[in-house]
């Protein structure tokens, strides 16, 4: 395929098939994704992005946008199209006096946390350091600080964005407020965001945080206690459940590795002494195998689970948002955790509510109390049982549907069709997003995402 050159108006690197860098440049986090773009445009700034967008449109090629490359369905790379690769764009500027940070779209959460925690500050980010800030933010953003400070988009002050026409815009509550509304949860549907400005908060640098592990056979009793324990939890506490074979983490003794377990991980974003008192009932309940809750640096917490989700493994996800856990949902979670087909697979359950439920009006729709449940099949590249692992995920997803609220967090969705995207936002917000799509991207140039159909379908 002949690809018109953008040399002369592009300051970054251009990588095409045959280039010795090509195979490495087209890899993303999910090793199951194997796509061959016609061109990878490694951008150095917004002008490069605009040039790459115009080039792709003139050539009639599809566009994929890569920030951290962490999307499970691989939207960061496409076959026979142009990958707008933002990974070289890694500049960060922190203003500790104003408690704000500006970060370019290639920045990863570990890098942003490191820069802000140097001043004892942080914003709401993901729970894995090698996740990109761009995709997580545009989809809404959930993490350890969300119940105290809201979703990531609730802490977003402004963005710079390149439109489908190659125009450079700045959006905030005051400038292009409707576009800013849509970018806070509407994903990459309206342009390529090249920089983000965040509100920061005093966090740590030491927080009381970590996991408690119990044997899976004790999970029914533990999860019923957990449900009551978090029912009136203060905003400063965020918890995450994980049901899986115990991974070989450094904080776990070897005799626990591979054993079916359920963990309750906690982060208290407040005084350590207050957190100790709050978490005492949870830590004293039942017969924990390992209690790793301890005062630790916030940046250490952010990287604690990195070894369980490395680049190159194969991943398949399905997800629901569910109300506060009822007995049936607990039984489904435990039953399917006991049937996990790969030692690397897991079911992760995020506690919502708190400040997330009181957030401002944005396209991000997960303002109800309850949980995000993400069912993850994970296997090694040479594992012959892919279909069995995927089937386990789909069966668990189907069993959870009667408990679900009908919505899902778009950052946990794969390529599941427009009806599912529409349901994720709800009819009112989806109609508003369609109107924005018609205004800023009527030709659906940016469609390799949780796509908003400009035709309203």
C-alpha cells in the first residue's frame, strides 16, 4: 500500500513496515493483539498530531491513537492504517503552589505520580504504573483515591485537543465547555487529546494501604462481612476485591503462591492512625493467610500489582457495573473464581461511591454506589487453551448479568458493539455525545474506541 509521505511537516519519527523498529513499535500491552499498521507516526507535539491526522485523512487510512497502549482490545494499533503514537510526548510540569499538573498524553501513571509525589501531591489515577494517563482519563478514571477525590475526570481542569480536521483547540469549563463535558468520559471520540491539566491534592506521601488475603473457601463469609463493613465507610477509604490463584508477589510467602484466594485491598487517604482504627475490624475478621496492610509510600502502592499484569501476556476482559453486593452476586463471584482456568486469571471488584457518586456533570456515568466487576482471562502466549480461558470469562459475565445495573465502565470494555456503548452511557448522555460527535467528528474518523456513532445508532 502506497502511503503519502508527511516528511517536511512532521518533526517526529515515521516507522513503516520493513523498518527495523516496526515490530517493537506496533506492540501494545495486550500480547494477544497482533496488528500491522501502514505507518506509525511517533509525535513530538500537537503540530505533529495535526499533521498525522491530515495525512491519514488525505490517504483514506483509518486512525488509531496510542497513549500508553493499555486498552485491552488494542485500539492503540490498527491494520493498514496510521497509528498516531503519543508515547514520545512525556513532558510534565507541576505547580505545587497552585496544586496543578500539566502532562502530555504519552505520560504513564507511574511517571505522573512520581512527579507530583515529589511535592506530596497526587491526582486520582489508575492502579498500575504502566497504564497511560490519556486513555484512563478520557474514559473516566478510577483508582485508589477516587472515593475521596472523585473520578480522574472530576479532577481534570483542561485539555488540549486536535480535532478530526487538524484544528488545535483548548477546552475547559470556560472554553468550549460542551466539548470539555464530552471529553470527560466520552473517550477518544472527539479528537486526539495531546495534554491534560489536573487538579492535585495533598496525599501521603505515606498512606495506610495494601491487601489482606484469605483462602477462597472462606470467601462467602468474608464477602458478606465486607459488604456490611463498607456500607458506611468514609470517603477516605477505597477498597478493591480480587478473586484468583495467588500470584507470586514478593509480599506473599511461597507456600501461598498459586493457592485460590480472595483479597481485600485497601487504601486510606488520610491520617495513618485514623486508618488503623477504621480498618481494625476488617483485619481481625476470619483467618487471613496474609495481612499486608501497612503504612507505605503512595507510589509503592501504585506499583504493587504491576507484576501481575505485565506487557506481553494475553488478556481478555468483560465487565459489569453492579449495585452493592447481594448474596447471589457474591455466590457467582466465588463459584467462578473456583473455576478459573488459568493461574493468571482473576476477577477484580472496585468499590465505587463516595466522592465519585457526587461528582460534577460529565459524560462519565458511573455515579451510582456499587462496584465495577472486571472478569479477566489472562494466559501466556504459548498457552494452547485460549478458547477455554475466554469461555470462562464469558460464562462468568453471563451469570453476573441478572445482578448488573446494565452499564459498564467504558475503560473495561473491549470491542463489544454500539448497543453496549450506548447502554454504558444511558440514553440521555448518549444523545448528548452523539450531538458532539456530529459537530467535531461527523465522518467518524476517530472510531477505533468505545465508539459514539454520529448517526445515533
